[in-house]
């Protein structure tokens, strides 16, 4: 974006081209930010699943002792 603004300021590109290209870049940036948010949500769920797995794995002996016949 900075390079584009610089070229517009130096009159290397017209206002129409600047508006067209800058809006395209802004849309792409918005899409990437949304994807980033979605990835963060997914990784949060992954972190919770990993924590639960570690908790279960660290208590296997206790779970085995307290489980009924069907769950052993």
C-alpha cells in the first residue's frame, strides 16, 4: 500500500488507478484478516483438545481403577 500511495503522490499513476488498485488491496487485506481470525478460532479448539488429551493421559491409572467393567 505504501508503494502505491508513493506512486500516486509522485503522480506516477492516476487517481482512478490508485482508487482501483488500493480498493483491491484493501479487500484482499480484509479477506486475509478474516482468514486469520478463523484460523485462530480453530487453533483455540485444537489447544483445548490437546489440553483435554493431556489431562486424560496423565490420569490413565486413576481412570482405569475407577472405571466400570464396560469402560475398562
